[in-house]
C-alpha cells in the first residue's frame, strides 16, 4: 500500500518522473542540435540568392551603376526612416544641413542642385557605401570610421529618398518654420 502511494506521488511530479531510467526524451538523440558546433563555411564562389552584387571597388566604380530598387512610395518611406537614423545627425532632419553640427563638420545640404542634379544615383550609393572625405562609410567596415550598418538594398532606399523625397520634405519644413 505504501509503495503504491509513492509511485502514484512520483508520477504526479514530472521532474521526478522524467528522471526514471526508462524515461526517454525525443530531444536526446544522436544528432546535431541548433546552434551546436561550428558553422560551416559557405562553399567557394557561392552567391546569396536574395542579395545584390556588392563587389564594387570604390566610390568611383559605383558612379554609373544602375539603381536596382524602384523608387516606390514604400522604398522612399523606408529611405526616409533610415535617413533620419543614420544621416540626419550631420545633414539635418530634412537633409538641408540644418543640424547643429552641419556647419561645424561641413556636412553639406543634400537638397541643392549639386546633389540633386550633378550626382548620379550610383555615386550617392557609393558615398553611403564607402563614405566620403569626412563622412563615414555605411557599407564597408573600413578603418575606424567604417561600418556595414546598412545592407545593399537599404542603401538604395536611402538613395531613393534622397532623389524622390528629400527635396519635398526640406521645402515643407522651411514653410512650416517660416509660419
Ligand atoms: C558624421 C557626419 C555625417 C553623417 C552621419 C553622414 N554624412 Fe554625408 N557628409 C558628411 C560630410 C562632412 C560631408 C562633406 C564632406 C565629405 O564629402 O566628406 C558629407 C557629404 C555627403 C554627400 C556628398 C558627397 C559628394 O560627392 O560631395 C552625400 C550625398 C552625403 N553626405 C549623404 C549622406 C547620407 C545619405 C548619409 C546617411 C546614410 C550621410 N551622408 C551621413 C557628414 C556626414
């Protein structure tokens, strides 16, 4: 009678029940678990299928590359968000060089003819990717100032914003400020 109640009591306590030698747990099989062991290197010459080519030597080489991302409203909106996170500190919230540090470090306005008309989309992408003279890089972890915070596609979204949203935003902000 006593033994029976011990068994019944243990069966009601899962921790004890699982510790019985005949308990089997499906988890414990001779296989490789997620995150276990060293990750295998990608085979040589493999290409990320959802990616875009990034083998560009420098900013000069990006001058004439074609923007593969259509400037849809969605892309421009994503670019605006990224711009406010990564670029506004120096170039201003609307890119009109209205940030307190713009003039101190020479972060130029991006809504003028120089950027809007003379610089190609490829050059803008290259500037974000490789940085400029003072400006840091966002596509290559180059030297101390570099980072690869923005993916290839994200950089194109920022380009789309610079060419298709920034001027409007800057103009709207000036109007609001003038009121
Ligand atoms: C730390 C400050 C800083 C940040 C952050 C920054 N920039 Fe700049 N940027 C500059 C400065 C300074 C210049 C002008 C001097 C130079 O070319 O380095 C410049 C120049 C530029 C130019 C003109 C390049 C040319 O050919 O004359 C573009 C376009 C530009 N920035 C876009 C961006 C974008 C887009 C971002 C965000 C992804 C960004 N910048 C983030 C400081 C910054």
